[in-house]
């Protein structure tokens, strides 16, 4: 037998002459069709197999495809564009696009943002819609982790640890992108992210009660809900300030109403966008004219004028804080990366373009490394800010440049005016911002679709809320991995039957009208066969066989003589899987039942021949399809029924 799997096959004549052979799915003059037989795959080169596997794992997008057969000057330009995508899309930039980017940039600048990171991302990022800056979940996560190590009142070491953690966050992101390891963040499932974000939203909101209620001291540094609520109630008799509560609750209500207006009517998308800045300006003015700070309302006080100074010399690159900064940076960096990639893909899908995940990681990592050297903490893509950017009509990352320019002017000219900004307004803005992170509708949908996903979602949620952010993240990752392991070790199998008046074989549970072929048991394996599941698959097939034999005896039907394993979903098999098939074959021989394989893929076929298992069961028992196997084993039942 010769030929290539999937491309070439031999035709074995069962009846009739080869010149007038009908299709294998039809009958002609009562004679059986030609049976397509799978051929032996050509022997693969080991080095080529390894290189192909590496390419598919790390370079599935074939980033070097455009460099082939290009002159050196062209390769240089392509290399520059690969690192700095701005040099690619800037060639087609126009005044019309700038108008949209200008409006979008001015709009998102009204939200809290940053100066250096957006500029870096604009040159290196591949997303047209992401708006860069600090985000609530990462900010609070970073703050919680930092407070666990250094008291925030010890300002200089606290800031140094923040900058160092940001440096390691950027280094983590850059390394993942440079070494093309972005697939690792895929282990954090959507369900786990929903739960984690929801728990983080509650944790963040609870932490803001200190500013919202005007609590000045003895507030817990822990993030779990029990510790925070205990601290809040313990301070009720002496620590709350009614003026602060009035300011905070009033503007919180205003921000929530603004969000509702923008959500109900897309024409007013700008209302929730400008509401935070309006709140800051109005509350600052009210506190200034009433001098409410003298009545116990806590204010921001001194804010340094000008752009952020260099902070390269402030990094902890030795000593006891390096390990702490590294641990905090890795956690914050991965969360920031996960959020940015998810946001980028969402808006790219809405505009029908694609982003390069590895380029995004390199861009975000470089951005945060440079940010750590210029007194910035971890920045990433913000969903709310990006949504405003999108709705404002942005076309390219120039909107980030515009935003950075506005922030620069603000820092240089009007920063001192915010001295009287009350802390309560900052707390209310953060609470309003994280409300949307509590996505209960997504949790309900997850419950409907996949119960194990819901367990992962709730595990992450309660881990964050009742223990800590780190534990919640650990639970999220652990449950996501547990689901993968469960699916790998306990794959699905199904008994197939023939649909009436067709030559199609389907799961009898899904299609009750499908009829099993007398004397034949057809089982489909819906997974690759590895050491983790090979024994289970073998035992599950034998259990199917035992159950079928008992049913046959009870109904006085023909004895099972053939067992067909449908292998089209089996993408790969290892030595343990081959060994399990050998044991299955020997067990069936003792029962006088013939084993047959239907439609194994190229990789599986190659390993079946390399292990000589194909020779052991006989090449004549390996078929292109279940229908071909039935034509051989039970020709009378394989005749296609006419309607």
C-alpha cells in the first residue's frame, strides 16, 4: 500500500471494474463501491518535525514571511516597521484621520491618564483603539501588594518599590513578547477573569470607603471584605466625617447617573467621559470657597508642578526589596497584560482588523520599563477609556499622542489648582469606575454554558473577596488548569449510529433516530490519546462494548463481531496511546471481535506505522471513513436508504 494520508489513497475493488467505479457513498447496479484505503504516510524528517512543532508553537503567525526574498534595504525597513508599527500606518495617514484622532484624544484626556506610556505605545503598539493609562484594577492591585510590604506613609521607599515593581512588570511583559510566550496567558480562562475582575471590583470599592467616609487613621491594610468592613464599623464612632460623606455620595450618584445616561443613549457617550473631570473641578471649587478642609474634609494638598522626573536611580536593584518588587511586578504585569490584550482584541474585532499579540506584549513591556524610569507606575489599556476613544471616532494611535500632549500641558500649567481636590471625589470616581467590572450577566451566562467554568469564576471571585488578590489569582489559574487536566484525562467518547436515508454516522445520544449497525459497534474518541487518558479511553471503549453485548443478548440481536474506532477527532497519539490500542486489540481478539480504525490523521497514521501496530491489526482494517468500514463488514446494512 502506498500514498499520502489526506492527499492520496488506494482504491480497493470490491465489485465492478475500475473504469466505471461509482462514489463510495452510492450504490450502482446493486454492486458495492470502491473502498478508499488510507495509505502509509511518507517517513518524516526528525529535524523537520521538530522545526514544524516549534514554528507552530512560537511562530504560528509566521512573522518572518514578509522578509523572504527581499533586498537588504527593504528588510531593514520591514524590521523597523515590525518594531515600530507607526512607520507602517503613518504612510497612509490623512487630515481626515487626524480630525477623528484629535477629538478622541481630547476626550480621553479628560479622564485620568498619563504622559510617557501613551507616547511609547503610540509608536510600538499594533492596536488602533487602545487608550493607555492607569486602570483601577491594576492600580488597586499594585497598591494592595505594595502596602503589604511597605507602609505608604514611608513615602520614599514606597515610591521606590512602586517604580521597581513597574520595571519588573514591564520586563515580564517584554520577555513574554520577545520570546513569543504569549500563549501562557491563555491559561487564564474567560470565566476566571470574570470572577477575578468581579472580586477585584468589590475589593477596590471597599478600599475606597476610607476616602468616601473620611476615615483618617486605623484603617486596615488588608484587602479581604471581613477585615475592611470590621475596620469601617470600628471607626464609625469617631472616624467618619459627615461633610466628606456628603461630597463623596453626591458625586458618586452623579457619576453613576452619567454612566447610565451614556449606556442608555449612545449619542451621549461623552457624558460619562467628561463626568470625572467635571466632578473634580466642581468639588475642588466647592471645597476651596467653603474651606471645608478646615472642617475635616481631607484634600490632596501639594501636587508637584511639571512632568514626572527621572526615577532610574530610585529603583531597588539590590537588597531585600528586589525579590518583593519582582513578585509584585510579575503579578501586576500579567494582569495588566491580560486586560490589554483582551481589550485590544475586542475593538480589533469590532473594526475588522487584527492585532499582533506578541507585538502588544513587547510594546506594553517597553512602555512600562520606560515608565518606571520616569516616575510612572504600571499602565495598560483601559476598557472604559478605550471605549470612549472608540466612540469618539479615533482612527489610529495618534489619539494617544494627543492625550499625552494634553496631559503634558496640564502638568505644566494647571496642576497646582488641584490642591483642594477632596480625597472623597477620588474615591467616588474609582468606585464608579469599577462598578462595570462586576459583570453579573457574564457570570449567569457562564453558569448556563459550563458549570465547571462557573466554579472557576466563583473560586476566583471568593478568593479575591475573602482572602487576597494574590490568592484569588492563584485560584483562578489553578481552576483553569484543573479544567484542562480534567478534559485531557477524561475525554468524551460516543457510540455512533447511521442516520436514516443517509450514509452519515452520528452520536446516538444527540441523534436518537440514528440506528446502530447490527453486529458492529462504532465508537468515536473525541480527543488526542496520551499517557494521561489512554488507559481511561481503553477502559471506556470496553465498557461500551460490554454494555452493548448485554443489550444485544437481551434483544436477541446479532452478536458484535466488529468494533470500529472513529479517530478523526484524534489529533495525536503517544506511546502510551499505542500501547492502549494494542491492549484493546488483544482483548477484542479473545472475544473474537475484529478491531478497525476509521480516518486516523496523518500524525496518528505515521505513529501507527512506526510502532508497527498498523501491521499488527492489518492494513485492511484501517479505513478512510466509517462508511467504508461498514461497506466491508456489514455490506447489506450499508446500502443507502431511499426516501
